[in-house]
């Protein structure tokens, strides 16, 4: 199925999301080591910025009425996704861009994963033990630990998604599908 290229607004939102999520994941690696506390502040500020970009992405997706493309959770949509997933194992890559199918479904899963990270990150920020969070009760430590564990596991999922996303796009480009055209502002 031939895809229609993204509009410029979608390209800008996608680029902003890619940059902020990659920055968050990268600073998260330093924060996870626990050796440089100043990076927690940087990670927190970037987290708030990334959350704003995620909210803009959700609003943009809703305004463009693209939710059924990113989340084709009806019989017809799931058939298209399943057929394209089966085709991948047969050596046929699906289309990309602004169309119903495996590629858009994967974008939807990625959006859900980064949204989960944003939610758990913001809740962690509000529950930081030791007097820095909004909640100072004794159960904050247990809640913080649960949120931190969930946030960590979601980060693994987002890393896997990001690496897979880039590798799949590179494979499509190498095989002549010219998916990079979707990124150029003004290109139709």
C-alpha cells in the first residue's frame, strides 16, 4: 500500500518527540548510575519538556483524527496490521508514513510507551522521598520504588522501540523505499 507523506506539522512534532525522548533516555543512563546527582535535575527538566511534547503529539494526533491510524484496534485495522506483520516475515516491507498499517501501529505503541514513561516520571518527581516531592508521607518511599521500577522497565521498552524504529527505517531506506522523504519539511 502506498503511503501518503506526513504534513509539516507532523514532521515537526515527530522530530521534537525524537529529540526530547532521546535526550531523556540518554540522561536517564547517567541518572541510573547514581554517581552524578546534578544529572537528576537535568533529567527532570528534560522530562517536563518531553512530557509537554508528548501532550502536543497527542493533541496533534487527535486534531488530525489520526487515532484510528495509530491505534487500529478494530477488526479491519488489526487485519491490515496482521497481514503486514506476516508479510514482513515473507520479506515484504510495509509502507510507511501517514497510513493505516504496521508502521503506524508501531508508532502508536511507541507513543503509548513514552506516555507511560512521562506519567511515571512526573509521578516520581512528585513523590521524591526526602522532602523534595509534593508527598512527604511515609508510604512515599514504597510508591516511589514502584514508580521507579515501572519507569525503568518502560525505559527498556522505549530503548528497544527506538532502536528497532531506526533500524527498520534504515532497512526500508536501503531497500529503496525512501522513507526519509517523510522528514523533509515542505516535501510532498
